[in-house]
């Protein structure tokens, strides 16, 4: 059984930083692409970042240059470093394991964590 557990969310002021973690059990983080998505109330999940099985990274335009996705294979953990946070970054953030298809489509991710809330205030 594959399980993803996010942590690291919280309340931060504009311009601050947070580091989200996604602890993976039941599989290795390098066996498929791992992505981060976010959701705000009333809207569908939005692609944030992905790291492929061979280490390539891709980002949504809205976070490019501010966020960085990485993984630690020894710890079997995926990270999302978030810098220069803006109020529009406020959302529940989810880690997900990719299955097949476009990395930008949340419907092609097979396993999801429960999410961790990030709130950016001024």
C-alpha cells in the first residue's frame, strides 16, 4: 500500500518561506514522477511542480523562480521549497504520485496525500 503524508504547512507572512515535505511509504520516490498540486475552496486542483523519475523538474508559471521541488532518495521524501510567498499562494497543498499521461493533469496521478494548509497573510 502506497501512502503519502504531507507536512510543513502553516501561517506565514507575505515574502516568507516554507518547506513542505512529503513522506512516502510503500514505494520509492524515484520510481515515478512526483508532483505537488494546490487547491483553494471552490476551485479545482492546480498544478504546481513535478519532478520526474530521472530528476527533471517543471513548474507552473505562477511559481517559477520562487518554488523548488526536490527529493531525497535516502529518506524517501519529496520536498517543496516555497520562497517569496504571496497571498495568492494560500491553498491546501497536496503531494501526488504520477501514473501516466501529462504531468500537469491531476487526473493522471494515482495516489494522493491528505494535504497541508499554507496560508499567506499580509
